[in-house]
């Protein structure tokens, strides 16, 4: 049976939107718990991840153009970004305040933010997610190799 999803609710209610996306992706509290466990590994790598992502984004003129659009509310300090990412990565319950913040971040990249639009084409968002996935897999693989070496050394 097809489940009805109210498009008006998706566009106006961030909790409804999150519930729909979670259901579609089979994203559960177990996934949030796993993300919190991964956070222990990721936190020390955040400055390198952020720098690597920005370098990659700015290495192509088609993406760099989005960063040249003036945004009056832009703040740059890396320490603030790291603090925010740390809070996001270690959030146990994804409450409405957290979801509202995610929604706001998403909206600034659309024409729904109430200011000049920064419409980022979907293709660029997809390649960014793919690139981020590659970075994260490399980090986890590196940590796994270190763990295997430690285990092997214990048995020598």
C-alpha cells in the first residue's frame, strides 16, 4: 500500500520532513548511536576534513562561483565550525531545535531563505557527498588498519 506524504508538511514542518526522510532511508536511533560512536574517530580529523573539502570545492570554477556570492551573515572562524560540528556529531537525540538548524542550513542554499539565493545545482551537492564519503571511508579504513596492526602486535 502506498503511504500518503503531505507535500505541504514536507515543505513547512521540519519534524515531518525528518520523519519522512528517516522512514525512506530506514534511518533509526541505532544509526544516530552509530554516528555518535564514529564521532570519536572523526572529531580529531575535522580541521583536515573541512580544509580538504574547501580546497576541493574551490578547485573548480563551476563550484567556486557559489562561494563568491556575498552573504552578509557569513562567519569564518574555523574554531566555531569545529565546535558546531562537534555538537552535531555527538548529538544523542535529534530534537526539533537540531532539525530546525539543519533545515535552516539547507534553506540558505535555495531560493526559500528570504534573501538572495545561492541555488547550488544538485550535481554539485551529489559530488560533494561522494567526495565526503570517500574522505570518511579513508579515515575509517586508516583507523581499522591501525587497530589490526595493534591486535597483531599483541599476539606476537
